[in-house]
C-alpha cells in the first residue's frame, strides 16, 4: 500500500509544499522517490492520485508534516 505525505516547506524545498509517496509493507515504511511540489497546499493536493482519503497529522509527527493521504 502507498501513502502520500504532504510537507510544508521542508529543508530540501524551503519555498514549496511537497507531497512524497511512501510504500507501506509489514514492518516497513520506504520512500518511493515519487513526489510533487507546489506553491500552495491546494496545488499539491490537486496532484495526488484520485480516491485517496486524508489523515490528519499526529501531534508527535514532524512539524513539517501537514497531512497524509491513504
């Protein structure tokens, strides 16, 4: 299963929002290398694959994480 995590201006893209795809498998979370960038949160959300469901961030998540989509 894949998840997309949206970040608010991470260190490697300090002027943009970034969506990164992660592969979820039993006991593992691995980056896939797939990503999108945009100037606004709505721009990045519009690029995500259709049919995903938004999950809000947990309080102990990295502060740069905005939300995750499954």
